[in-house]
């Protein structure tokens, strides 16, 4: 199971309909938070996300609308008597930021808060998946993230295995994981009953960025691209000046990268009542696109299964 919950989809400051940037990934029950705008802990409570399972926070850059929720998240977890450590990942300067946050709050959480500064090219390896750090282009040092699962074994042909005399049970598991087994004196190889390896899921989150080659290359064949789309095409010059992307530009990135689905986020407050124009811009180039809304959740399916 891999679910993506949009806790905050707006840029710069909260509006009545959009909180600032915060996206929660739930992978097999492990919670990973990407950016942490103000009020994130309340959004997690509203969605009953289960804050206790939060393992890591990944910041894309150190603009306030992407980190102001950290004090609230940390203090709420402490009040909930958390003891497991929490790791905050981010760009250079994140360690200093966290020192200021902890001093400002004048509280000592019950658990350890670790900080790890990252650079493009770094890889965080976890059980069954990894998170790659990619270069993005914003007005201050910034990074994006690629969550990429390990390759899965091929599909197991149960009927063929039974035809070959393999009894259901532990031998099935051995075959499915690449081992050969012997049944009635005959060796049966894994490749006789297991199809070719299948890809895991791949999700890319850019944070704030201009369209750039590093994102396009990182997003090649992704199941989901979550891309900055702060402005409409009518403000393309503004997007260049402030190092953001328009919805049209995000769609062009998705098309060139060949992603399966595009989610537009970091919507400027000026589109509070007119965000559909951003969707219309993007659909001129890329059809499978959605504007992220606060509290919206999607499930990322395996590529060999039917998508929602």
C-alpha cells in the first residue's frame, strides 16, 4: 500500500481552502512527511493519519511556508509521549534551523530529533525502497525527492507449479524468491514458474522549482509526479523571476518524462477561486493531470494493476 495525502497544497500563506505545503506518504503503514507548512499537525489530526507512525520529515528548502509546521508537529508528538526518534532531512542550513526552532519553543521533547542535511545525489536506503535526492531550481538552495521501491519478483504461476508437481506451501515461496526446489527427484527452477521481475512504484516530489532537466530525468517513467504549479500561463514571467513553475510548464515536464500521472500543487493564493484555469492550462499538454486539494488522498497502484 502506498497512499499520498495532501495536507497542504497552497503556496506562501494559508487561505480558507488551502494550507501551506505538506504531503504525507503512507507506505505500508510507515509515514513520511514531505515539507511541513504551518498547521500540519492539525491537518494530520483531521485526517486521522496516526502521527505516532511518522518516521521522517523531508524538507525541500528553507522558505517558511515549508517548515513552520515543525514546532507544532514536534510538540504534539511529545505531548503524545512519543519515545521513538524523529529524523528531519533537508538542505544545508537545516541543522541550524532546527537549533533555532528548539530554542524558540523552550521545550525539550521526550524523544530525540535528529537532523540530516542532504545534497543532490544522496540516497536514503530503507527496507523495500529508497529515497533519492535530486537537484531543483528555486530562489534559494532546494532539493526534490524520488521515492522508488525495489524491483519485485515476477508473477508466480500457481497452476504451472502444481502441474510440475510442486505442493502448495513453503516450496511456492522458495520458487517465487528465485530458489530452485526438488520434487520427487526432479529439480524445478524458479524461472519455470515465475515471470520476469516487475517494477516497484515511483513517486517524485519537486517542492518549489523551475522546470529543469534534473527533474525530467529523475521522473522518467514515474507513476506519480507532484510538481510545483504556482502560477497560470498568464504569469509565466513572474514564475521565471521568482523561480517557480506554471501549470503548463509542469505538464510539459510530465509529458517529456513520460509519467503516468501528474498532480499540481503549491497553488498561489491568487487562484483561490479560479484554480480550474491551471488545470485547463496543463491539460493542453498532458491529459492525466489533477489539481491537488487539501485533505485529498490518492493510492499509487503497482503498474501491473488497474489504476483508480
